[in-house]
């Protein structure tokens, strides 16, 4: 017994590192190393074939004066502030509907999750088609029943609304699955105890479910925010950033500057700014979570 | 809590099914139309003469089965690896205390914030130097260490009572034994979640295969699909039918794994 | 015991990974494998492979590794390969790409015997596009494209207009009136024209108005001119009067699809649509017609090319194949089967169908001034391609005046010229 105890504490120091090792090895090699290399380029002016010129913080100074950068930054922030709350509420709502085990629930879960299973390009192309002014099925139905068609993607305001809606539509299933996992982890006894005490459905939700899925909520909020800030492929396929640049977000700007204007350093600098923005918001979310957490 | 699910609830659930599924239905119905019917006006919802021609051409292109095989191999193997290493890492980050633990965690989260476009070239160079270009392993291994999966595992495992672990240690159980026989069974919901997500990410992945693979016979389905979007036109018939086919495996994986969301697994006790 | 298990596992993972790294790729030498990068709009890659059959038979040690890349990601792929030191041996490129990759393409001067003789068979605009700023030849032309107008003959007939006759020689004002009439005369028709969402296509109006993007020496922008503003304002007027649907330039709907569905009476696109329409349109009669005149009548030159890159592995074989593919016989075969105008002047292509439409577009191309090619081959102009598009839309939305649009584009372009 004594020998095992000693071995135990050695195990406890080495074990976590071994558990972490496979993931960190792959991660370190394939993500960290390129990331450092890629972000360092923000300090250079670099066009693909060749001359890397060290310019220090010149790219960042240029960014401050760049109207397109701030425009896309503003568009992105507005998008994040709309999508993240809507998505969280929507995902939690669907999870509440689908977390219990009534007959057929598997199919419902599958249906709600299905949009996430489509590739971003397909979703973009399909919705662009569905929402088309002339050839879109929605406007077609509207016309047939005598209502006037809506310019879903053709006015800046509508385009932004459509983009938000489609994003929520697409990713609700994804976060719903996470919430279901979290809800399932709540011990059954708590519910029985609560209903014996006469708690109403609403009280059970606000006093039991919501607090206990806090860890999941943190994941959903953090991941949701990060992914929203990085939105690109879906939006670009839908609107190409249009009309004009009303739905042009940061990553599209990064992409264009890097591959069309051939200024990798400048694009990298934009990515750094993006990271700072996300990092700030994420840190706030973690801090708020810590203040409320019990363990 | 026994709440009977009445017809009213089913109507509500079905309503949401329509909301979420109707574009997919649109894709499905359109895939059964001929190319010329797609852009005929007035539009038709249901195909005038349903045809499987689009599917026939997709399969006849010969390469399609190859792409399917590649995508399946990548998705399955990568998912297996991901589940293993993500849960291990999540466990380490949630149930142990060691120096640098939180730093590692935050660094992982921080890398999520980098748009892949910025590090495409360094990744390409790295994989080239490692000889992983044009190999399926080049798109199986690197993305397997997803920070998201680790994040999910960590959050979930934080809710597992420490008392379980401690009492097992007192009983003389080794660390790996604890992980394998206590933690993992309790973590079935999150394992299932990570499996579903990982399969989907690898199956739908475009950027990683785009960076690594240039030879057609190593193409995944997504790479092949994107080739149907030409310079001026979209080859809708091939695109639609292949999309429908591509969804099927993911649906199957989902239906298989979702049964692990079974309530009552953590009813306070542990059975092993 | 448990820790040992974990350690064994980790070692195994490392070993397997390491073993896979070691299983590198063996390259056979003596055999030449040419990497050819290609993008398709239809089946151009298949036709290419057919066209070079003769070469492959004559050179059995050469194999072609054809890599298809979606058009949208083409630049990305090229930049990745170049940055990685493995540029393709050959690539199909547009004139846009030639301008973007001037520093990376392989100049043919000094590598081809009698280069002038080779070039003699091609038209001037295509040669202009293939020539870099230093005067060296960076690619060989394959197809030439022309911008042009396709009309729905039946719809115009309903308005009492014989569009083929009218378009033989017409002005913008006559064009405008015809469009107004065709919408009025056809009750189900909402719009007269679908215009491709592309600065290159828009520039047809620019050149017809007598304007251009660059100055005479192509060293800076010259876009704030009455001609340019005329073209911009005319375009805006088409939108304001709802002759053109907003959903194309402001909503990403595809004007080709609109035309096919009969929702617009005409379409300004290019010669590449002729084949597609020939296969897809069965409900109405359509034709390519000549462009109307403002100050001049013009199309805009464009084209596709085949090129090699600096540092390509198999330079000699690549150039060989490039030359073979560009010979009159192969070129004619390729253009005929892909329904494209040829960049060569010495081939007569006998299209299986729609010869008249090709002839009309070719006629417009023949009167196109050289400045269209001089402008569009400029790398700096190509860098602001998306910017031009965005600014025009801002003008169409009414957020800024068209004069401001011209000024913005002018300034942005100059910021690249000044480097």
C-alpha cells in the first residue's frame, strides 16, 4: 500500500503532461509554429515573390487611417453583437426542446442539426438562390400569393439582416448539440427534488438548468464570438461582401489584401488587430464567468 | 420528471423541422430536376419530370467513388484520433493542477482567433518540408488537435466531481485506469459530441485539403464539389446531386452517436 | 503500470507519425511529369488533353499531371505553390492572372527559337496581354474573349423591333429607347438588360464612351474624366430607371440565369456564353448582336493563356508542350471544341453552330482600340479589381456621386502605381 501511494503522487505530476502530450505535440508543430511565423509577417511588407522588408509597426500605423479597415471592422462588430446573442438563445431554446428522450427525438435533433452539416459553400450558394430577387423561391411564392417581393440581399440593411439570419439558421444545431450535452449532465435527482418541493417549470429552468450549464454556456459564448468574428466563406458566397461593402467583414478584407493586392504583411497586421479584438472580448467573457462560477 | 409529450409539442417540433430543413429540401428537390428546368420561369417547386440523371452523371464521372473513399478515410481516422487526444488533453487541463496549465489553455484558445488565411502559407511550407503534401495523413493529423474539442472536453469534465477521482486513487487505481474506467464512461455525452463535430469538420473541410492536396486522386468530396463552381457558371446538376450524397454519411454518424445523449448517466453515482 | 500504458501510447503515436513522414514520395527520374494547373468553366480540361494527344504520343516519356482548381481559388493556389517553391510547370491563366503574376511567370524570350515567328500568328490584343511591363513575353495566348450583348429576339419582336437590323449600327440613345420599348411591350417582362457583375464587363461602356482607366503611358490612373463619368452615370441611369435589375450588381444574382429564364430581355456578357446558351436555351430565339456606339463602338479584349513559371521543375518540356498546343492545328481544335474565339489570326474555325453570333462578336473585337488591352494588362489596375466593383456599387446605391466614385478609384489605383 505504501509503495503504491508514492507511485501515486509521482503519477499525478507526470500524468497530466502525458495526457496533454499527443495533442500538444501535433498542435505545437502544426498550428503554433505556422501561427507565429504568419503573425510575425505583420511587421514586414511582403509580396509573395520575395522581398520581405522589415517595416516595424508601419502596417499598424497605416491601418489606423484605412477607411476600408474600419468599415469592415465596424461591420464585423455589428454582426457579432447581433449573431452571438441570437444564436445562443436559439441554440438553448432548441436544446430545451430536444434534450429529453421522447419517441422520435433523434430525428428532430438530426433535423435541427442538419444545416450545420452542409458545407459553407453550399449554404451560401443555396440561400443566395433562394433569396434571389427574380429567381428566388421565396419571392416567387410572395408574388404568387399577391404580396410584393422583398429585396433580401439587394439593400444594405436587408443584406445584413439576411446574413445574420442565415448564420443563426446554420449554426443553431451546432451549439444546440453542445447544450444538449450540458443539459444531460445535470443529475436527474435535482429535478425530482425540485418538483417535490413544488417548483414550477420556469423556476426549474432559471434556478437549476441555467446555472448548471454555465460551463457549456461559456463554451458557446466564447466559440460563438470567435467564429462570428472570423465569418468569411459563408458571407462571401452569399453576397461577396455586398451590396458594395455593406456586408464585407474583416476576414474578407484580409483575404483580398493578401491574395489580390499581394500585401501579406498588411493582411497579417489586420489579423493581429482581429485577434486583439476577439481576445479582449473573450477575456471579458472568461472573467465574467469566473465571477459567477461556484467551483 | 415525467412530462408526457403531447401532440401540441410535436407540432411545435415539426414546425422547427420545416424551418431548418427547407433549404435542404430545396436542394434535394432541385437535384431531381434537369439543368434546364432549374432556371425555367415560372419556377417549379417539385420537379416536373423527376430524374436521377444528375446522380447518374455524378457516379459516372468515375472519380466520385474515389473522393468518397478519401473523405471517409480522412473523416473516420481523424475523428478517432481527435476523440482520443482531445479527451486526454481536456482531462489534463480540467482535473490536474500544474504550472502553465492555464497558459497552455489560453494559448490554444488564442490560436482559434487566427483566420486560417493568414497562416496558409506557413502551413503549406511546413507540410511540404515534412513530406506531407498530397497525402491524406497531411489532412488527418494536423487538424486533429482541435482547440475546440479540447475546450469542450475541459468544460465538461470540470463538472465531474473530484471526489470520484480521489476515492479511486485511495483505492489504489492508477491514473490511466481512472481516465479510462471512470472519466470516459461519465463523459460519454461529450465524447459523442466531439465525435460528431470532428467527423463533420473533416468531412466538410475545404481549406486544409485545399492547402495540402493538389492531385485529383487524393481529392476529398469538398474539393471536388468546389470545382463545380466555374469562372462564369455553376454546374448545378453535379453540385446538387453530390451535395445530397455528401450529407448522407454525416446524418448517419449523427444518428449513431446521438443516442449517447442518454439522460441519467450522471445520476450522482458511479458504476464500474 | 498505468503510466507505462500512457507512455507506450504516446511513443506509438510519435512512431506512427514519424514512420509516415519517412514514407516520402519517390520520384522517378528520366520520366518527365508535367504539372499542369487548370480551371474549368465547362470541359476545357478534357479538350486540352485531347488536343495534346499527338504530343504525348510522340514523347512517351512525358506524362501530364492535370490539377484542377476552382476558379475562385486559383490565385490562392498559385501563390501557395510559388511560395512553396513548387510552381506548376504549366498553367491555364486569364489575362488578369498574367497581370497579377508578372514577376513569377517564365519569360519566353531567349528560350524559344524564332519567338517572333511564333507570335506572328496571334492577334495584337492577345500579344499585348501576354507582354510584361519589361516587354518580355510571359505566356502564349489560347482563346480570345470578347465582351458583347446577347438579346432575346422574340421579346424585341413583340415590341415591333427587328433587333438584328437595328443593332447593325445603333447608338446608346437608340439602345436605351429599344430597352424601354421592350419592357413596355411585354407584360411579363420586368427588366430589359442583365449586366455581368464585373468591372471588366462594365468597362465596355467606359471604352465606348471614349474613356479609359490609365493615362497614355500606363504609368498612372486617368479616370476622373468626362468620358469615364459619362459611362458611370449612364450605368447608374440604367439602374435608376429599372431597366436593369438591382439584384445583379447589388445582390449577386447571375444575369446568365436571368436571361435563360426569360426575365431580362438582353444580357451583356461575353463570347463564352454562346455555347452555354446554345445548349440550354430552347424556349426562345436569341442572338449575339453588335454593341451600340457612344463615341465609338467597342468590345473589351480578354483571353486565356498558357504559361510557365520561374523555377518550374521541367522548363524545357513545359515550353515544348506550350508551343505544340499553340500551333494552328491544336489551337483550332481546342477553340472549336470549347466554342471560343481563337487568339490566332490565321485559323478559320468552323463552329458546328452559331457561327453568326461568333462573327458578330469577333467583328466588335476587331474594332476595339488597343487601349482596352493596355489598361487591363496593368498589374496595378488588376489589384484594385474588387475595389472598382465595390465603388461602382456604392455609386449605384446612391451613397456617393459617380464623380466621387471615379475619384476614389483614381486615387486608390494611384496608391499602387506610386510604389
